[in-house]
């Protein structure tokens, strides 16, 4: 089987309730720049990443897919996943201008697509190809109830609904209001509404500086917060380590790290407790598996960031021992042949061959911006 063509796409799909916000941005649509890799065997592999649906930046990603990496892929066997990742990742052109950002996300989309092809060629779902068991349980936590642009009443009602009516065992809410005392009031209200048994996580999206994170993070203990996600600037290893030493609430991060070295620095500094790689940002499935092994070697839990990557990451969570929970956000579920599903707060094991990333023809026709 050989690669014959790379077909780029950019989907812009609407998000829940007409728009969402955290401490750093507001969006009404979610971007999915990616690629369909065609082969001479008639199989197609689908890979994509997630953005804030800015067409200019999304085109940078698809340009990198087609023009930077595309010529290196034609004629290659997509089942040779490690070889292809090394060829693209270590190519002089990528080393010179890449290793993070646009080029790394383009590499992620390609790597996901070739793993999708590899699993389809084996006629197995990816989790099975990787040696996972269909009996493994992956807990789902819901973030779609906790956006910062919801007023406190809606926030409380939405989070309560996810716990009591939808059956999720955990929810995550955004923080980062201009006055952190307002965040504490919102946290207290949600905790009261969902009860003591449900897990509650908070996420600042890198908004706070160290002083506020220490002062207000110390008060999270009263609300039994499972983790404090992205409290500080994303690359600041030293201050995350200082914060971890000053507060009782565990720290979670990783969605904006781009390679295994960055994860190693945070782990070795004691600056993270829940590790959150996103397969769309770290170069794809091949390096995700390496990072997962690193996390497991330090006896830490790996809880992948959603990034619109439930589709592939549920397979990885089933297959890897470091994983037991995955973020759930339902924005794009209608656009996949086999969308990720949750029942009674647990992910349903996918059964179709591939990585779960196959898009419907209707989605491509309706939302493709290219």
C-alpha cells in the first residue's frame, strides 16, 4: 500500500449555544484543518487538528501539510508509522522552521491519518491494533457546562444537569474572572450544586500569575478540587513547580506543550500532577505514545486534553495503562462516521476499523472552507 495523494480540508463547525469563552478567548466556531491521505489500495486515512476557526491560521496548517510535508509522503507505505514520523519530524526543513506551532500541528494531522490507515489496513480499531482491551473503562468528564461566559445561575444549572441528568461523574469549569473572588463564588456554587461525590476541576487557561495562583489556589482545598488546570503561563516550568509546593490542589497541564522534552521538564521539576498531552499538538499518535510511556514511568496519571480529539484519543486511552479518564465536549460528534459516545459517564468502546477520525461526506460538503 502506497500514498498517492494528500487532500487537505478545513472544517469550521458551530460550537455549543452559539459561543463559548474561557479566560483568554471567545469562539463561535471550531476549526478542524486536516488531511485525507489517499492510497493505491483504495483506503483513505483521516487526520486533523483543532483551532479557533481563524481561516488565515488554518490555511498555514494545511499549507504545511501539502507543501512542507506532502512531497515527503508520496509513494511511502503509511503503515510504517515510526519511519514516516521520523522522516517528517527530522527533515532539515522542519528542524529549521518547525518543532512547534503550525508545523507540529500539521505533522499531527498527518501522523493521525497514517495511523488511521494502518488500523484500517489491519481491519481493526486502533485500540485493538495497539493491544488494548475492550473491557477497559474510560471515565468521561464534561467541560461543556463550565464556560466562563455563562452567568452563575446558568453555570450551576448546566453543571448540575451534567451530573444528575446526564450521568457524568465529573465536570470542569473555567475560571479567570477579573476579580478572582468571583471565581471562588462560582466554584462554591457549583460544588454545592453537584454534591460532594462528583469530581470538580477548574481551568484558568494560563491566565493567573504566581501570586494570585498561590493566594486563591490555597482556598480551593475547601471545595475538594480534583485539579487546577493551566494556572500560569504555559511554558513556565519554575513557577508551576513553586505553585505545586505552595498549594494542596494538584496541578494539571500539557495541552499547549509541543514535544516530549517539554513534558519531561515539567515532570522532572515536580510541576505537574495530571499530565494532559493533546495528540493534535504534539506531533500525533506516534509521540503521544512516547509521552504516555514517560508519564507512566513516573507513576503519574495521563488525562488527555480534548482539543476536539476524543475520536482518536479514546483509542489511545483504552490502549495505554497511564489513562483512565478523558475530556468530553460534543461540538463535532455529528460529523464523524463513528462519533465518540458516552453512556452513564463512561466512553463506549469504538468498534470500526481505524482511529475514529473518518469524517462524513456531508460534513465535508457543508463545512469545508477550502
